[in-house]
């Protein structure tokens, strides 16, 4: 798969500090606090992967009384890759193409996050309806388009890592491949008992294969 389509990887954790500690241990770098997602019940921390790409550690936000995120991060025993976001510059056109290819979509929907400095980031996301999420791991991405004038999160996060590759494992590899192709994403999907994302990162401490 052309890794340039990757906007960010989502590392789910039951506790944000636990996720940050794992990334720090494996990379030697400390992700920066990104902020909270109002009404969703989550908060995050970020690590740049260069080239307008980043790793997002997402976890429950104890300051919020609602939790509306799926999968339920509170049930995770350890941090794991749960899904990924594909970049698009025209999310409406992406939605139109997906529908034309016979796919059901959710959105585009508006999203936002308040940074610690008070700045609010805005974006739009597009979800792809499919039955292929297994054990909380979604190999089919959602799409994201950042708001006009918004600084990409990779540009003010800690640098030093790069994404080398992203690979997919799934019990139904042919179905995953078919949906990805309808989304104009060419990728090799390996067969396996469980769904899994395998991201190879180049870090100051060497290669790290991060999986879910």
C-alpha cells in the first residue's frame, strides 16, 4: 500500500498515561498531549511520523461524564492499534465515489478538538460501513479532511519517527481487499485468525512493529 494515504494511526489505550509510557519506552520520545474530544469521552496524545502523518494515542477522558467511542477503550488490557485514518483533500468527492462503488458511508461529519493552548482544531470525517471489524480492530479506515487553515497535528508534535509500512491481517482477506479497492486503496491483506494492523515504525531506538 502507498503509505502516503495514511493520515494517522490510532493506538487505543484504557489509560492515556499507559499509552504514552509504551510509546516512550519503544521510541525514546514523549508524545505531546493533544487535547480532549468534547461529547465523545476521549482525549489523546500525539507523536509525529513525518510527512503529514502521526500516531494518535486515544484513551478515555476522566474529565468527561459521557463515553461514546467505539470500540470501548476502557476494556483494553494493553495499548493496541485499533484503526487508521486515510487522508483526503475532498471528503465530499470521496463520499460520492464510495457510494458509487456500492458502499454505505457515515458522514461527512464535523469533528473538533480543543488543544491545551485553547486553540480548536476542526475536521471532517467519513466512515465506511462494513462488517469487517473484528475484536475491536477496524482494518477498513475512515477518511479525514482537516479544516481550512488548520495546522496538521504532525507539525507540532514530537518528531523523530517515521512510518515505514502499514500491513493488514484479517480472517476474510478477499473481502477486505475488495472494499479497499473500492476506496482506491491498493493493499496486500494477509490471512489470519484475527484482524490486525501491523505498522512498522522507524524510531530513534530502531525498528518497532506496532500491531493491534
